[in-house]
């Protein structure tokens, strides 16, 4: 993929964030395109795609279900909120 300086200037004119009169930006775009051309020459057919550069597996713990019989009053008492008539009182947030 080869591109000329004039084509880069035309692209820069169409992109509002790249001023076409700034030669430094034009040359940076030119360098990026040359680098992309260089990358296209690399044969990656035998390379497996990677998700991470570190080959580390996360060890997960086994989920263990512990059944415990609780009555509703015990569940309500687990709350730190004020309890009136077996109901949890939530502070008024709409003042």
C-alpha cells in the first residue's frame, strides 16, 4: 500500500482535526503508513492469536453450597438498619 504526499495532504484536508498546512503531522502520517507497509510484510500465518502477552491461568475455587435453615426473623435481624414490625426501615433519601 503506497501513498503519495499529495494524497496525504488531500486526506488531511478532509479530516478537520488534522491541519493540512502542518508538515510535521503530514510526515507523521507518512511514517505511520510506511510502518503499516512494513508490518504487512511479516508472515503471521503460523502464529496463534494472543489475548494476553502473559501466559497465566487464573485458578478458580470450587463453589460450595452451604445450606442453612433460617427463619425470616433471623434474616431481618441480619440488617444493620432499624427494624419495626418485622420490616426494615430505610432512611428517607428524598428530602
